[in-house]
C-alpha cells in the first residue's frame, strides 16, 4: 500500500512513518519545512515532499501526482493558547480547517482512504461521562477546538472512506510535550504546580501509530477514540507518575484550573474518551499509559 503522511516533523507523523515502513508499505512524508526535520533515524530516509497544506493547488497536485492508496493527516496547528491570539486565528483556521478540506478533496480525487487526527477539544469538556466516538454534542471551548471540529466536518462531508480518530494528551519522541517540559522544570525547581481537575488519559504516539497502521489496512471507517488504557487521571496524577519513574524528587502541588490561571485558552475539565468501539471493531487497544511512560522514558533523551 502507498501511504502519504502529513506532519512528519511532529510526534505522531514521525512515529507513523516508522510504523508503516516497518510493515513494508511504501511511504511518502510531508511537512511545511523544506527538508525533513526531526529525530535523526530511519524516518529521515523516507521520501519527503515539502507541502503547505493551506495551498489548495499544491495539495491537489501533490496528492494526484503521488496517487496514494491512503493519506494519514497528522499535520495541524497545535499551539492551543497561541491560537487565541487575534493575529493567529485566521492562520489556525487555514491550517486545521481549510488545509484539511483541501486534503480531503485531493483524497477524493484519487479515490484513497483518509485518516484525520482530531481531539477531545471538539467537545465542551463538561460533566464526567466519557465522550463516545459518535457523540454529536459539540461545543468547543477554544479556537483550536473549533478549528479541529471544522476539520472533522470537512472530512466527513467530503469523503466516504475516512477514519476520524480523536486523541488527547499526546507525547512522543519527536517534539515537545508535557513530560519533556515538566521534567526539565522539575530539574531546576523544588516544587511544581499541576492542575488536578482536568481529567483524561495520555496518548503515546508510538502506540497510536500502530493502531493507525492497523486501521488503514482495513475498511472499518468511521469515528474512533484512541488514547492509552490504564484509567482516567488528572494532569497532576500524570506528572506524579512520570516523576516517580524518572526518579525526580520534586514536589508536585495539586491546584485547580482557576488557581493555576496561566492559560489563554479555556481547557476542558472532562477529556475522558470512551474507546470501547476499538474492541468492537476488532482493533487492539493501546497499552496502559503507565507502561507507555516507562517505554518513553527509556527511549527519550531527557
């Protein structure tokens, strides 16, 4: 199978390329940079195409020239707080919404499959019931969430052969994430403050990439939720666990979101995602997040 992957300079795109090539698929990666940028490993050996996904003509030409059997769309604006700035809002929409629309149009033109990576931020983040993949109670709390929801709608309204996969609390080797940030802070501080009233589950991109590869090899289309197993936790719980595994003695102080008070963008309190549909459709769930943290820390240079 020939697979075109966007956003290979990021955490998920990088791991997805490695997983697909390891299975023997023909893979072409892309990102906004002129050349591949990321962890210097086998991903750098994969054919690479520079692509600005907000350029409709370039997207159509690139995908129709390549004629992939499938496209896994990982590229996105993910700076949630910066998305709130007035000067960035149009750019966020162009990347997450219109860029996704252009990719979906090109995918349709070559009759390929598509996976679109979305987020729990498409929901309003209220209550305690885990969000189910086919829930329609959308009410994004911030600009980023709205742009990702608009991307979802663009895919679902343009294509029939699509997977929309919502994830949360992402961490991986190729890029910045909460674990890297907090370990660096913990090395230079005696205490750190972490919110304890936002509840969800982390997603290790290495584990997720395996699921995406499994999905693209099927025709079990639709909406899915995919985070690691291991139970719902707070950011505070998450930080305590990776500090423990890493061996940091820094004190972690639990605070409410209002007490923390540093974010421009409103954050969801309820990021619980129901992943039972994965099992119903015959996909293997992601391993427990505690084990994912262990494997990540063994690989990451922190």
